[in-house]
C-alpha cells in the first residue's frame, strides 16, 4: 500500500493561500524585529548600557521564539514558511535600523517603534486570521501580549516624571 500526501492530509485543515500569506507576513516582521534588536544589542552605547543590552537580548529571544511558533504553525497547516534573509530583507514593513553606534535613548526609541510596527501588522491581520483559523489567532494573541509588554518595558525608559 502506498500512502500519498492526499491520504495523509485527508480530513485535516490546510491553510488557504490568504492564511499562509498572513502568517508569512507576521513571520517576516518577527524575524526582522529579532535582527534589529540584535543589531541594537551590538551597537549600543551610553548610560544604562548594561540593562538595555540585557533587555535587548530578552527581546531577541522572545522574537525568535514567536517566529518559531508562527513558522511551526505554518508547517502544521501544510504551508511553507520562508525565513531566508533575502525574503525578510525584501518583504519586511519595518524601516532599517540605523548604522553605526547608537545611543541608548535612540536605540530604545527605535526598537519601541519597531515593536509597534510588528504589533500593528499583527492587529491588522488578526481578524482575517481568526476567521480562518482561531488556533493561529490564539498564537497571535500570545505574541501581541508579549510584544506589548516588551514595548512597555522599553518605552518606560524614555519617560520622565515631572
């Protein structure tokens, strides 16, 4: 007896092209966020260096884990994630991270902006994802919660009590 892909997938939920594209968009945003946070980590200078340096690594780890969750969900839905650097570079909606050394305050502001960019992408796609696959939407909820907390932690550094 020969088992075909059709036999394996019979009765299973397979991502529509629209769902796969939405999840791919989220994946790209998360991978770019991870890359930019690591670049900030490497090029950071100035007051509060150490705590910000460590906080950036926490964001790198979180973004990597979130990207992995999205990519694995795509595979579970028989979609193929594309996390290649060329794909990420040409399809990201995030602005490039500044070149050279970056002061702590500027790095925090830029990274907070990039986190918000990914959050906005996820929020824009959420309802469409939820209509097709509530399980994928649940994953996006978890990512939103984590990224919004990360953004709060970064932006709190920029606030001054008067």
